[in-house]
C-alpha cells in the first residue's frame, strides 16, 4: 500500500472513531425535576404550607360570622397564591440556570415526562439550598 493510501486509511479510521466517540458522549437535550421531592424537602414550601393550614384552621375555629370567615379565607388563599407564585418562580429560575449550564433544551417535571431525560432534581435542590430528607421514588 502506498504512503498516500495509508494516510487516507488512517484519516478515515480517525474520522470514524471521532464520529463514534461523539455518539458515546451525546448529551441529553431534556432534563426533568421531581417537584414532589422538592415540595417534600424544601423548608420554605413546608413552612408556607403549614402556615396556610394553621390560618385556615384558625378561621374555621373562630367565632366570627360566616361572611367574615369567608372574607378571611379569601384573603388567606390570595396570600397563599402569592407564596406559590414566588416558590414556582424560584424553582423555575433554578431549573433555567441548570438548563443553561448543561445545555438542556427543555426541562419538564418528572410527572410530565413521557420517558427518558436527565434527572436534574438534585442540582435544582442544591441551588435552592434544599437538604434532601425524602428520597425520590424510582
């Protein structure tokens, strides 16, 4: 075989191995987060949830007139809606940062994924300073 033929063969083998090597390191474009796990482990969420239940229980047990109770329930629900919006924004911001860092094109919730994807829950929890207490379900 001539030098030119050997060089061509070596370049072909090198190109093929680079191509196949690229397939082996292919990154996922989709990640998911387990929002149930985040909710179960995030003190901020747990505290807001406990406060809501406490406030609603206090209203129910009060001796106020039904109209007054209804007004108080509406106020608490509106306040809780703002809390939920804030918490959702924080999770979304953390998930967006993780997506940018790893080049994910899409981040969905674990509950909303059909199949596949990279579990980014732990990294989102880390950004939100959540210490896992409840293990994720497989």
